[in-house]
C-alpha cells in the first residue's frame, strides 16, 4: 500500500480498581478508574455565541493509567464519534498505555440517555461535545497522577472534529480552563463539513490529521481544504492521507468491506457559520437542518491494517515530541 503524506503541517458512582497483569511485564500494573464529571448540554448556536448556560449533566469517563505508583504521567483524551465507544478506542488505549501514556475516554451519550446513532445523537453536535472535553481537561489537570502540562486530545470522526475545535483559540478562551491547554490535537477521519468563523486562528501546539481518500462518510477533501488554510495562517499542522482507506480504517471489527445503509453523511454538504451563531448551507444560503437536501445516507467501512500501523507510529512520534518523553518500546500492544 502506498501512503501519501502531505507536509501541510449516566454514571454517578466512581469505581476504582487495580488489575495485576502478568502476561506483559511492561504493563504489570494498570490502574483503571471510572470518574464522573459535570458538564452542560448546549446547542451549536449557543456554543457559537459563547453562551455557557444549558442543561446540567453528569457524564463519566474511564481513566486508564499505564501503571500504579505516585509519579505523574501524560494522558490522551480519546473522543469517540457518532457511533459511540468502539473496539478501536480500546485498541488505542492499550497502545497508549503500552507507551507509558494514560488515557481518559469520556462517554458523551450515556449520561444524557442518548443511544448511539440516534436522532438525539445527531443533535449533540461537535461544538457541544467540545464543551464536555474542556470540562474533562479541567478535571484531569487537577488529578494527582496526571501531569497537567502533558494532556493531549485525540478524536475519531465527529470526535476528530472536536479535537480540531479544541485547537481554535476562540473556543479555548471561551470554554477551556484559563491555566491549561492541550499539548497536541490529533484527528482521525474528522468531520470537516462546517467552516467556523476564525477556524484558522489556532493554538501553537501541534495539530495532526489522518484520513483515507476512500472515506465516503467524512470527506477528506473538506479536511484537506481546512488544513491548507490553517497552514497558510502559520499553524503547526500536518495532513496524512491513505489512498483508498475508508472511514474508521483503524477499526478491526470491519475486516470485510461493510455498508452501513442508515448512516447519515455530510460528504456533499458545504456549511458555514453565519450571523447570530447559525450554521447555513453555503450553496443555498439556507439555515442548515437535519432535513437539508445535501445530506445523504449510506457509507462503507473497512479495516486497513497498513494505514492503522502507519497512523499508530505517527501518533506515537507526535506525542513523544509534544510530551518531550520517549514512549516505552516494550509491551506496546497492537
């Protein structure tokens, strides 16, 4: 496989337990904890207007630290997409733990009583999920085992869009903690159909995107255009694409090419932030809703082992640089 690299640059109870793992010496003590945290449910319009008053909600996330002890470790916040928590998120968590990096996996849906890929899930937009992620960052920055200067965010699909939104200065200053920011922003097959005001004014921290050219769920072309504009503005951004790879190419559950006929896609939509926090169809000028004619249904997914392995190494490298540490080589599960 030829890879092409573009240098554009509701849970309310806390559960704590320790697993003694003897099979892999480098992962002899893995600490796992389910942590509730408070957030708020906002509409896209509210977020774009900078509002903070919405319906309070208690969410939860699973914290997995690579080892026991008292030392502080770096952490990556893994942000799931519209399909909710998947096998590939667990695979990434295991890999990151194997490199000596902790993970925090927030669940945006259960605490809100939302079923994945339901109408309510589609209404919970990337900007709304971004607020959850910033609430999680605030929580993690105070956790005694976590180094607050070494927390990165990595998202998948809609979660990839969240990771990109957290890189924008407008949202960081409006919703992020005042004394901390993410050390890196990593997006796999992100949703880039909507262009927001000032979306090229981003943090100086590294921003990395990975996408397959065969993705018919979230358009590589849409993300490629965003990256080009960010690069022109001087951002530390890089784009890597995999010829022929589909959406969710890192998910081993889809070994055979599989169609998801009910999946909603914005691949043919071109959306813009308009006046008053409204999102409009750039071609028609009409307010965008989930009944817009640009929306289509039906997508294909398939695991791509080569693209997954390459992405794994690239993510490992960018985190090593962002965290200024050398990830452990031994015990790195695939």
